[in-house]
């Protein structure tokens, strides 16, 4: 039979371990700056007109790398091979699904996009967003975009493989992996329900990130240019499948 003293010792030990884990995660790695990116509309390419909006988190601005080498610019250039693309990036570092719904969606609706890339989910993993709330928020974003343009094309990346992030020690990386899969299952379901496209960046690039921690910046959280480069073909393939079926 466990005595009160033994039970108290176990509880205190667990608390110490949890606090130590939190402090390790907080101070493991060096901060990287938020890139300053163009926020106005940009027009590139020639061909039929296409309006392209990007919504999401710090990865949309290539934090940890060079914005000009990230997937936002790369995907716009990809579309510009066959279209005259007017595009605008509404993504903000730290954004979760609800932040996109509350702060980015209205601006993107005013922009009147034909195609939208939604790259959000990583911060919902780290903040352990309730799955029901995440699903509700993301569905609201999708349905509002469709309400304003019934022909809009939406590409959703879901969360990258947060279990691969070197900033997270065990068991935090285990739970991050589980939450990533949980969130992406929701995103895949919503993409199918609303006849939109899922770009599987976690599935396609997660194993490489796990094998090569050098693909992360000095904050041990955001990708480097080489890391973002792994996502670009996955996202462009999803765009091609959506726009050029």
C-alpha cells in the first residue's frame, strides 16, 4: 500500500520533471527574427488572371530562412508560369487556426481570391488546441471562403511533423507527434468534405526532418531554407492538382 508520503513524493517528482521539461523547451535554441515581408498585392506572370491568397503562421513568412526562398514566393512563381498572378500574403508568425479566422480571413475575403493556401496547425500543436475548436474554426474559414467565391480553390497543409522538432525532448516530442496526426486527420476530413485539397507536408517530409536536424534553424523549431525547400514540391504538387487537373 502506497503511503501518503510516497504518493506526495511521486507527485512532487512529476511536477519537477514537468517544470524542467517546460524550461528546457523554452530555452533550448536561439531566437530567430521575424522576416519583414511585402504585405501589399504583387502581380507577376502572364496569362489568365488569378488571385492568390496565403493565410497561416510563421512558415508563410519563412521564419528561420529567407522569405524569397520560402514556399509562399515559390508557389506564387509556380502559378505565374501559366497565369498573371496577383497575390498577397496574410500570414502572421504565431498564428493558430482561430487567429486565421479572427484576423486574417476578413482581409483575404476583401482580396477576393481564386485560390487560397492555408498553412496553419503547428501552433495549434504546441498550444494543444482543442480538436473540436480547431475543427470548428477551420471549417468556418473554408465555408466563408466558399460563400464569397463558390469556385475558390483551397489548399490546406495541416501541421508539419512537430514530432520531428529538435527543440522538443522526449516525451514532449511523442505528444507533439500524436497531436500532429490528430490535427491532420481533422484537416484531411474537412478537405474531403468541402472538396478541397490537402498538401501532406508532414507525411511527405517528416521522416527527412527527423533524420536531419540540421534542416532546422538555430531556434531548433523553424525550418532553414533547405527545410522549407522540402515543402515546396509538396505544396506545388497540390496546387497543380487543384488548378490544373
